[in-house]
C-alpha cells in the first residue's frame, strides 16, 4: 500500500512549483522512513524543474539535500532507529553488483544510480520524488548519519555541494601543505574552500570579481587571484597540484592550465556540457597536466565527509527560506543572489 505525501512540484517546464500530493512506496524490510526537517536548494533543482537538460519527467518534486529524523524502520534495518538524525543525498539506490558499486562508487554505477528525484525505482518502477516534501522513504544503505553537533539548518547542502567538492579533494590526495586552487565562489566553491582549508591545504581562490576577496579569506582561502589580471595569473604559474573548477557554465580554462604543477589536474565539478573555447594541449603535454571531472560521491565517502565536518564543525553558509518562497529563490539563483545556498524549512510546507 502506497503512502500519500504532500510536496512541492513542477507540473511542466514552464509551471512554477506548487503544492502537490503524490504517492511514496510502502516501506520495505530494509527501508527507513524519514520526516524531512530541511532540504537544500541545488542549482540542478532549477535545471530539472525547467527541463534544461531534456530528461525531466512531470510532475517533478525536486530536492536531494535532505535532512530529517527517522520515524520508523523496516524489520531488516540494523543501522538506524527512530529518532536518529539522518540525511539523503543525490541518489537512493544503485545496482549494488557492478565493479563501481562494489568499490563504494555508487555514483558511477554501470547501470546508472537511481536519482533521489526524477528517477525510476529499480523494483516497483515508481517515479522517485525528492525532498521538497514532508517525508521520504529510502533503503538504509543510502541513508547517512548526520553528526548531532552540527547546525541542522546548515547541514543539508553538505549532501550535494559538500560531497561534490570533498570527493575530488580526497581522490587527488589533498593533505596538509597541498596547494589547491578553486575557480568560482558559489555554493560549490565556498564548500571547496572550507574543506580544503580544514584538510590543511594552502588554498587559493580564482575569481573574476575583486569584491569577493574578503569572503574568500573568511571561508579559508589564503590567497585570492583575479583571473582577469594577466600579471596575477603569471605570478602563480606552476603552483597548484589541484584546481577544482566549480563554474556551472562554459568558460575559458586555458589561462588556468599553466598554473598547474607538473602532473597537476584541473577537475570540473560544475559544468555539464562542452568545454568552450577549445583547450590547447600544449600546457598539458609540456607539463603532463590533466583535465578531469568528478561527480558527487559514493555513500561511504559521503559519510566520511559528514564525519569530517562534524569533527571540524563545518556547515554551509546558507539562507533559510519558507517553502512558498521557492519560486523566488529559483529566480535569485539565476542572478547568483545567495550566500551561498538556500535551505528550505520543511515545517513551512502547507497546502
């Protein structure tokens, strides 16, 4: 028997989000039932609500930065109990059998992971609906434990922006003394600065906006380089072992490639699409430099990130909004008018 749940949904690519009742599955033996307290607003929520990527299915209930309390668990659940503070990120299942899944890299599941919303359940083929809703049901294997010492209002963005930047920092071995640069200071960029700084790295922000220097330093950057200033760019040639590029739109990365060390890597985490303009291979060949990409993170590394944030008291800088402010928040996102993430108080969700 399915469960009727109230959420906020887009009924089409042109429609604003509005109250909408939908059905969640009857809890299975390994399921955890969660009352949602807060849900972060990711740029991808806006893209999918408006079908910018061409694969949205409606009605669509966004939200994949979910924090809540467990209300009940299935008889097969061993990791969680009622009352636990938990989270759900960008995926709620995977095949669990392929080589990626067996390595704890469910985000790269060879059959495709099941997205928290705008996906299809592997078992009953029901659509998945996200965290802009009162409750959610998820297998315990894709539920995350939230450290109780963290500000619950500011935790939600860690489940996307946090893990999206943590994963490449770990994959490329950032440690105390590493020289890391971040391109862009938005939702992803501000988390990259915080996490890299807490790891002990020497952190630099590349920005086109001189006015962002004070914020960048407060968030953990020791240096700020104006990427439109050739002299400043020339001064940091050959310095960075890793550059995390958080910019979500096409931009020229050629000026950044010479700033990498020998064997340095620039990693895209924000851009989904073509690199424009074309990238010269000259600095890659002459410096054995690489361009790569990274997608969110697996469940185990997401838990590792949350535990690290609990130890270092790291959360996102966020603005809490009511559910009925979401359409205005989407418009503000388009203007980059937020520092640095919106979080919805789900207790404000009413019909």
